[in-house]
């Protein structure tokens, strides 16, 4: 792993380099050797993939293959802290800024990485944009100029998901390895590594108060962590296939998980038990999101349908359809609980009025 510095970032160079090399791999000579072997293996795998022109699924235990990362078009969206801008990450590596009131492109520049952009977050002050890439790196850009300021190195394999803590202090990244990394968004220092997964990590999400982090993996498990201590609080088992997305209800009492088994499961976080199975989707569910008061849960499937559920009772309310392309990402407006943004494989971003079911 190599640290690259593009601009002055006070106090981050030595800590980040040390953490990326030692903490990121476990530390010590044994970790260094393991890191060297892993890097060589990764390079060989990437070379083979480049020749083949595709990413191949890898084995996950006897007789099971990991689901490939197959998101195209719009892969992730994020709202600015003031709610006025929507950042949209795309599979061509571009990130655009849209007016959240109209979904009209307002970018004055191009933000682009040389890989699929698999995640995007704003900093707490709205001045920086973090973009996770399938190149295993996290890129930091200035929102004002579009200039790349910094690159975070720590992962040895492609990143599939990233999340920003509500207060903005931490960024979580995860992907095609079994570790979740927590970064200090102010110093760019790797704060903590959460280990415990047995398959690729497809999704990460913080609770509304920032005290918990949930991560879902290819083995169908969800791990719930205490962020302050890094301790594992719950291991949730119930899905029959990959967990593709997770979302906390704002009150922190319930977690929703979406899976390739076409189901959404609701979990009681006080007890760590499943309370409901929402099974109206007929295809894998790629995305879930609660609105700001937790009264509405939205879920997006590979069929292109978005289902709207009562966030308290779990009752299905309505179905929204923007097309036949898989719905990769969902995000409710931070100020208006009735506004939902969706991003799909066909590069379409739709701003929905949930009550009326109208999208534009």
C-alpha cells in the first residue's frame, strides 16, 4: 500500500501512512509479509481480470460463489449537509452535483476517478466530497473547485460501499475483503479497523446518532458495531443470500436489511432479533432507506420497482416504477420526508413525491 499526497492536509501524512501500513494490515512483520503477498495476489488477479475484460466472482466456502459487483449507471447518491445539492456517483467514474429541488445538473466542473465510483459522501461542512472507487482507493475532492485534494490508501481490494457518520467525524469504507475501515474525515487518518466478516462487505451504514455501524456481507450476515469502542454488538443471521444494503431507522431501534434473496428483514436492535420479513419484491433488493422521521421505508429492486412501506408497521403502501432498470440507490431528502431520490442502472436519477407517487 502506498500513500499519495496531492495537497497539504495538516497532520495527516505520517499518521495515515503508519495506519495504512501497520493498522490496515494488522501491524508488525507478519502483517507486512501478509500485505506483500496480498498485494502480489491482488495485482495478479487484476491482471487476469483485465485480460478477461470482466470481474470474476470468487469462492465463498464450498459450493458458493460471491455475487459480482454488477451495479451500472448510478451507483450511489448523497445529500449535502444543507440539503441543497445531490451528489451522484456513476459507474463511468464521474460524480455530478444536482440541485436537490429540481434534479438539474449544476456542476461547474467534472469530478472523475479512473474506476467505477461505488460510493459518495459529503463532509460535515459540505466543502469536501469523498468518492470511493473500484480501484480500492477513496478520493477527496473540493466541492468548490472539483480539484482532487487527497487519496486514502488502506484497502487492498475494490471498495463496494462507503458511509459518513451523521456528525461527519468518521467515514466508513468496505468492499471485497472482510474488513470495514473507519477514517477520521478531518485528519484523513485511519482510526479503526472492524474485523469479523467472512465474505465481501456490500453495504455499510451509521445510525442517526452515530453510535452504531451496520455492515452487510456476501455470507448473508449483518454485523452491528459500537462505533466508540469498535466492539461487535450483534451478529444478525436470517438472509439466504448476499446482504446488499442496510439502513437504520432514525430512532436507532430498528435496522432494515435488503438482500439478493428478494427479502427485506427488520431487526430489533435492543434484542438483536428479527421482527419482520417484508417479501413483496420478486427480484433481489438492492437498496433500502428510511425517511427522516422513520415513518416511511423505501426499497429498490432489480426489477426497477420501488416499494414504499410503513416504517413502523411494515405494511406495504404503494409501488413506484420509473422503468425496468435495477434501482441501485435510494436517499430521502434530509428536510422533506416526502421526497425520495433514486438512482438506477440506466443512469436515471428520479426525484419522487412519495405521497402522490409521482417522479420526475
